[in-house]
């Protein structure tokens, strides 16, 4: 009988030890899961491709995200909004960047849109230009080729050199939607393939006019009022400046895993603060 009691006692002790060990293992497992949920063990590579207007913001956001998560690699590529949209549809990019609203056909391809910021489109001229304001009708006629001399806009008697973004650019797409009223830009314009190239051309040529992201302007160019309204953060947010657009991240279906973690960071207080520092207009 004593032997049986000893065996039962030993069994209870062993069972207790096993339960204790199991509890410790489970506790470690839960902590590991928690660590992963906190982002401490995020690993992998994602690609963000598309709008060259959004690209500088993506660069800054990705750099900050990778500092916190050294196991993550985020590749940022340009190419324009249309290319970013198609890259997302095809799976070549995890996140597409667009600086224009999606067209109905694009919306029907299973894309999920996340607006990460707002931007205004600024009309720029050379700093030596005496013109300070331009109306919607006059701007449209400049890009249609109907207004060809600065004196028609209250400036010097000199021909206007019109600079435009390439087809497929989100900035151009937004400009056409907001300004051109479904009419085609003149084939006499100078085409540039980035915000920086437009700005450099206008800054270096006295007779030039162009349009760029509000976030990309600096003292090298002069900004025109549009219908009497300054392009500013406050005027974009209150709706008085009419030439504005969203910055959008796109995913094929709902974002998952690392892709979701990065987009969540972009929408966080820290991510939005970074975008504001770089000149974008926050959505939160």
C-alpha cells in the first residue's frame, strides 16, 4: 500500500512539473507572438511603385520604418501613377502609389485605396515673371495653345513656353481632370517626366509656365495664385483652393502582413508627422 502511495505521489509531482513546464513554454510562446505583434520581429521585403510626386514621401517613410524594423527592406520605385496602379494589379508591386483618383476601370480591378495625404497642384513661373494670378479659363487656354503670349495674361510681350508632365503622371492626370474639361493638352508643350524636371525647366527659363505638386515647390520658382487663391495647406483643407488631389496607396485586396504594418505606420501619428514635415497635407 505504501508503495502505491509513493507511486501516486511521484505521479502527481511529475504531472505538476509537466504542467509548470508547459505553462512556461506557453508563456514564452505568447511573449514571442506579442513581440511579433509589436513589430519587433517584422521581416521581409515589399515594393512600393508609382507616382513620382508620392515617391519622396515614400522614401522618407520607408527609411524611418526600416530603422525601427531592421529585418525589413522596402524598395521604392517611381514610374508614374498609371504604372504604379498596373504594377499593383499585376502583383509586381505590393503597394501602388497614385497622386490622382482612380478611373472606374481601375477601381474594378480589385484595388483597395488608402488616402495617406492630400496635396495641392501649384502653377509655377520663373521668378522674374510679373504675372501673379491666373484664372481657370486662362490656364486651360494656355495649355490648349489658345493663349500664346504673356501680355494676354498681363505680363510682358513674349511668347509662353508651356511645360507639362508626361502622360500617365498622376500630377498630369489630376491637372487634366481639374483644369482641361476633357480637352487635350496642346502637342506644342514641352514634356518633362518628373516634378523636379518641370521645376528645373521653369526656374531656368524666363518665359516658362508649369504645374507641380505643392509639396515640391521652393524659392527657385514663383507660385501663381489660382482664381485669386493662394496654394496653401489651409486653403487646400478648407476647400477654397480648388486645384488639389489625394496621395493614395493601393493594394490588391485588403493589405496583409508587412504591407499592412507599413501602411498602418504611414497613417500613424508619427507617419503623418513625417509627411507634414516633408510638405504634404495630413489626413489625420
